[in-house]
C-alpha cells in the first residue's frame, strides 16, 4: 500500500486522480487565505501610520497632549478594525503635556494583529508599531 501510494504521487503520467486534485485545491485555498491575511496586516499598518501622522499634527499645533489628543486617537482607532490593544505613547524631553516651540517629540502607535486563516484562528500574533516625529509649534510663556 505504501509503495503504491508513493508510486502514485511520484508518477509523471499526464492523468490526475481525485486525491491529487484535492491536494492542489487545498494548497491554493490555504495560499489565498494567507495572502488575504497578509494584506489585512499591511493595510492595518498603513492605517496606524495615518493615525501616528494625525496625532503628530495635532500635538504640533497644540504644543502638547491633552484631552483633544485622546479624543482624536479614540476617533481614529475606532475606525480601525482587526487590531487589538491599540495604544499610543508620546515621548520627548520633559513634560509631554506642554512641549515648548522647537522641541522635538515622538509618537508611537502600537497594536497586535493575527495571522490565522479564513476562520480567524489567531494562530500567529504580530505586533505592529508605527512611529511619527514632530516639532512643537506652540510657544508656552
């Protein structure tokens, strides 16, 4: 039986069996599911880049973080689906609530996506991180 199966799989004749057709179709379906999942992760990364850029613009104009920054992040992250644990962090020298004009700061948006096939098995967790940088345009007296 084992030799017969091996001979069937290694056969170079032009005919195909139901088993080989099923295996080919199964491989194609798995490949399509993988491509769709990778595309989802790439589009989530692009959306997170957009969120980081919008937060940088808002912080530049306001001269720091405040309630408007949190509400902007909540609005933008509410439109992004398929990403768990989405959060942002602002870092820079000194207090990020009041960033003086000309002072650089950095925004990091992090989240987690999963690679898992058609039925959302969540097999492989992938941490996604987007960064943005800016300089404050607000003068604090």
